[in-house]
């Protein structure tokens, strides 16, 4: 998926956002933003006061200006949200184009094929997809293999292989088959496909507020209520002192003291944060996960498909002393016939092609019983008559042989250590209690993974590689990839327990994986990131899916999560800080006539009480559109210590929020006085 061409400076986007901001003036819509709803109520009241002044023949120009700028405050707030929504909707429309009216070849129970609309498919249906056809719905390949064009979803032009078995059998609606034929089991109903979730996430109407956003909104409502009580109390206090304060001035004071700046920008910050995540080709099922990503301090990475390219390829047969290489190849072939893992298929291919097995008819003994590979046993093989053939991990085969009173030869141990130290994976092949040799599987580390893991370390995040490989192989891969720690010979339940152990210690844990065996750990992790190229089970268990299937994408996810939190915090600090200047503008204007001593609080030396109030309300309105670009782009995140980052932001947005309004309000006051608008 490519980035939307719409920017905040796009005239068409501006016009649409302005229209939407007017529509959002409807109180039934604006109630979702209580702070701005109070401002709108104040605007309505000042409008009525202005109309009354006009018809009663009283001076109305000051009231009119206050009313105008109060309405601008509400409109500018709606405009910020509408602009963020507009950018997201542009992305959604771009995604909608990939959802065309596709015809699906539904496979019926009697074996016949019926052509139906893709929208009529339901979870559990089976479809056949051939060359140049479009995948009609999310599914899982149950037969065959195909080369797919996924550019409509991921934005990547390179074709990818999807096939039955292993960890790359999931297919996504809207992708196209370049070559091959596959049978697909539909795993999602219409409206619940991956593309639907993707569109729903970028459409702000479906965006759920995150926990900290809800908490901040409650705080803003609380502050608003406090200031409303203050103004009501002030009315009684002024009457007690026989001071007449115009209603428009009281409302102006209320609006200026309320956290209107952050109240106006809060929705835009959340929407734009989700949009930035989508532009990075990551789909988040949960807003809570995005927030958690900003605080993650431990990340677990599955080795195969995450740190390495995924498919360990059989590159060599190394026979034991006195064993013929062709015999080793033939036995390895027999042990791998039903092994549907990529490694198993590569062994079959190597046996056929590299060792001249092609063209020979390897006879499968009659009555043979195949032993399928499983994550628990890590062994596959075949039994016939009194023969037991097995292929598997060193420790699993060692246990198998010991149970049959066999032992490993010195060469097997030496070759095993040599391959493990080289970062490869040795699979031992045995017949009954005798070792025949080793299959050398090579792991290829993904390009750039070491540099990206170094960046995680700078962010204060500990990386742990999880693998089912033996400790020697794991140690080599860990050293070459640059992870901080590793866990070898790990089973799915071990991954799950490791995450729980870290969580009990107070850590926030992220898990990256792509296989079905990663699903429990992905579900348990605070941030579970599944690779789009992985299995359907992994994608369903996670709360984020990386469309590019790039494990280093976690860095971008963490940075976006931190950026959302920092942006929200920085603009909240700015909003609260700039209330102080407005206090020094309006309060002296309200009481200085009756109590001249309060003129000492007029630090900005504003011209008149009317110009002071109007200058403050104008600044309160125009600061919102001035901060829209920052709220959409986000405050820049730098990988530095949290204390240093906090001090820097407090200096910029705390002190800046305190000083800037004094300068701007004074400037506006001078302009108003020179134009004789007050």
C-alpha cells in the first residue's frame, strides 16, 4: 500500500474538511468532544446577546467580535479533526478500489464448481483460484502453490510464493495469482476480511479511543467543570462587590481558561497516529496495542521467518563413516515424503536433483506407516516391516536411538558441532538404531536485521530470539543477528511461559512471529505482531499485522506509539501553560476599573479592557489551526533517555506555551488598537 498523495495542503482536502467542520457543529455530533461542546454553547449564548444588543440599540460591535471568534474556535477545532479524517478517508478510498466485484469459483460438496459473487462467500467455503485470477476473500491454501502479486495490499511489487504447508499458506483478498493454481479455504465472512479491517481502521468513524486518550479526555472534562464552577462563583462574587461583568466577558474567560487547545486537537492526534501506522503498512486491531507499543521494553522474535528468511534449505547430505551418500539421500527422502514443512520439501528436492535421484523410481514399501513431523516430537519418518526410519533434531534422535540401545558415532558429533557453529541446522537421519548421516540445513539471516536490532537497543528494548534449534545453532544465529539474548529448543508453551514471566516482572512484552506455533504467544503478548506472510492462525491471534512481513517494522511501531504519547503530552502541556497568559489578560480587564490596583497584573500593558479580552479570545482561536500541522505530523521522537526527552519537551512546550501567548496577545492587542476595532 502506497502513501496517500493527499497532504494537509491539498486544496480539495481543505475544502472538504471545511465543509465537514460546519456539519460537525451539530450538537449531536459535537457531544463526543465535551470541551468544544461547552465552547459552542457559549457561542450560542454570545450570539443571542449580540442579537439582543442590535435590536435594543445598544453597542454590539464588541459582542459581535467575541461571538465571531468563539464560533471560529469551534470551527477550527472541527477543522483539525476533519482534516485528519480527510487524510484517512483518502487512504480508505484508495483501499476500497482494491475491493472489486470478483467472481469466485466455489467448490461444491459434490465436486462441481459454481461461479458466484465473492461477496456471497462465507467462512468455511472452498474456492479454486487459477492464474491471473484474484483471491476473492481471506483464506488459507489447503492444496497447491501459487506466485502472488500482493502490491494492492502491501505496496511491494515483488511477487511472493504462497503454498500449502509450512508458514506461508495465508492469502489475502485483493491479491492476484500470477502463476499456479490453489485450493483455498475461506477464513473470513464478508465485512470481516483483512481488507475490511484495514479500511475500518483508517476511517476515523470506526476508530476506538485508546485508554490514555479516554483518561486525558476525562481530565479535560474535569477541568472544564472546575472552570464552569469558577465562572458561576465569579458571577456571585462580582454581584457581591457591585461589579458588573458583561456575560460575553465571562464566557470569554471561561473559554480561555478551559483546555480548548488540546481539546480541539486531541481527536486529530489520535486519528493521524493511526494513519501514520497504516502508511507504514501495519494494521492494528487494537488501539490499546498502539499505546502499549510506545512502552514496550522486551521483544521476543521467532527466529525462522523473522530473523532468518524463513525457509531453511537443505544444502548437503553428509554421510556417516561407511555409509553411501546415495543411501543417505534415499532414506532422507523416505523420511521426508509426508513432511510438509519447507525444510522437508527441500530435502526431497535435494534428494531428487542434487544426488541424481531424479528419474529413479524410489519404491515405497508396501504397508508403510508414515510418521508426520510435529513441533512436539521434532521428528518425521516411516515404518515398514521391522524397519524404523527417522529424521529430526539432534536431541530428539539421540533419545530415539538410546531407547533402541544405539549411540552416535564420533563423526556425527563432530559434524553436528561444525554445522551448529556455522549457524546451520543439522538433521540426523537414522535407520533403526544406526545413524546414516546428517542433512545440512542452512539459515539465511535477513539483510539489515543487525542494524535494526541495534536501534531497538537504543530505544531501551531488550531483544530475545526464540527458536526450536539446538543451543549451538541458536548461539551462532544470535551472535550474527545481534539479539541481546536467546532461548533455544523452545516449544510453543515455553514461548508463552516466557512472556508471562516477563509480564509478571512488570515488563511490557512484544512478540513477533509468523507461524501457527507462535499463535499462543502472540495472543498473550501486550503487542503481538504477525507477519502478513504467515499463517492465518498467527494473524488472528495477534493485535497487529505487518503487511510487509518485515520483523524490524517493530521499531517503526514503537516509534509511532511513543510519538502519539509524546504529541498528546506535549500539546497538553502547551495548552495548560498558555492559559496563564490569558489569565493575566482577562482578569485585570474585568476588575481594573473598580479596583485600579489590579492593573499591576496587566503585565502585557494591553490597551483597553475590551482589547485585552478580544486579544485573548482571538489568540485562543488562532492557536488551534497553527498547531494542526504539528498534531497531524506528530512531535518528533528521538531515541534518548526518557528524562532528557521529558526535560526537552517541557522546555519547548511548557516554557514555550507560557511565553508565546504573551507575545502573540500583545501583538494582537496592538493590531486591534491600530485598526480601531475596539
